[in-house]
């Protein structure tokens, strides 16, 4: 349980890195999160990408963007299901906290920006943000969380999620090239 | 009498030839019994990425990932599996060499080579 707790603290640092990419957080604002709060952050990070995809499905007419958005909704919902299942197994109930709130605040700004755009400009803004967002999450998981994780279950979940995120990034970059023409 | 025996002998010879043909044919066709190949989808990859097979062989794609995938012929979308959910599979008899990809994750690619 002590191991799990340490890992969840590390996970909170990862969440913070992600939040730094999407929203500016002051240097001393480095909250130690409880297990339920960390579970919330993991769920929120995936929900944010789903919410971007839902906007894309409403606003875009580009077949490649629509297909990509559908995949984001399906895959990130699956990751949420896995994260919730693991949280349940570890006896954790997701709870709101400063990091999940700052992630959501950053997402609100991005959503506003996306909603203000139309046509090709929207498609470009959406896919550019997807490339950035996936890069940030991959970087955080790969360079920090996996090397420091001792918990076998958490490690295997992260290892299972990472190839999907990398494939999403490759997919996003492919669409980005097409859309920028 | 001897003519009858000769005819019988000829009849047996023809019969023998017939069975020899049947056996030869069945031996020949036994070499062409279609095989079943498995392609696993895991870690967002088709494993093996390139599969060599004979015309008429069946390929079963087994999705071992958490997320759903599909299998779509690449050049003309000549055939497609539809969604293959996690822990599900889909099969198809293969007649031509084909490049294929996952239409849900377009960077996932595989290749079937009919030798
Ligand atoms: Cu796929």
C-alpha cells in the first residue's frame, strides 16, 4: 500500500507536467494529491481529449478529422474504463482537486479557441492541439512515470496505454500533414 | 476363355489406373488443403506485420489490445472487417496479396503475400 501511495504521488507529478503544458501553473503550486485525487486526474486527462473530439465531430466536415475524433472517443473511453477499474481495485474513488481543476481550466480555454474557428482553420487548430497534447502526455508517462513505477499493475497499465498514445500521435501527425496542404 | 481373362485383366488395369489417379489427385489436393494463419493485433501492431501464405488460406486476426481495431484492404478498400472489439477476432480467406491497414488507427499497417 505504501508503494501504491508513492506511485500515486509520482502520478500526481506527471499530472502536473501535463497541466503545465496545457495551463500555466505557478512554481510553488505543487500540490501533493491523495489517491482519490490522482484517480480523478487520470480520468480528467482522458475526458479532456474526448471533449475536444466531440467538438470536432460537430464542427468538422473533413473525413480524416472525423475518423480520428471517433477513434479518440473510443480509445480514451477505454483507457478511462481501465483507470477506473484499477482505482477501484486499489480502493480509490476519484475526487476533484487543484490539478484536475487546472487541467479542466486549460481545456476550457482550448475549447473556446476551437469553438471560435471554422472550416479548415478549425481542422488545423484541432489537429495541432491533438499533436501537442499527445506529445505532452507521452513525454510525462515515458520519462517520469514508467521508470519510477514499481507497482506491476500500474506499470502494465501504463505500458498498455503508451503504444495507443504513440499511435494516436502518429495518426494525428498524418492527418496534420493532409490538413495543412 | 483367355480373351475373357485378358478383358478382365484390362478391366483391372483400368480400374487400377483409376484408383492410382484418385490417390494421386487426393495426394495432390492434400498439399493444397487451405491453412489457417493467426495475425495477432497487440501493442497497436499487426503481428506478424508481413505474412506469407498460399492462395485460399484463411487468416484470423485476433485483437489482444484494450482498444478496438479493424482490418481494411489498403489499395481500393476491397474488403474490410468492420470493428474488431477487444478480445474478438475476424477471419477471411485470402486469394490475393494485399496490403492492409487499420482504418481506426491509420498508421497501423500489415501485408499479406500469396506465394
Ligand atoms: Cu487500430
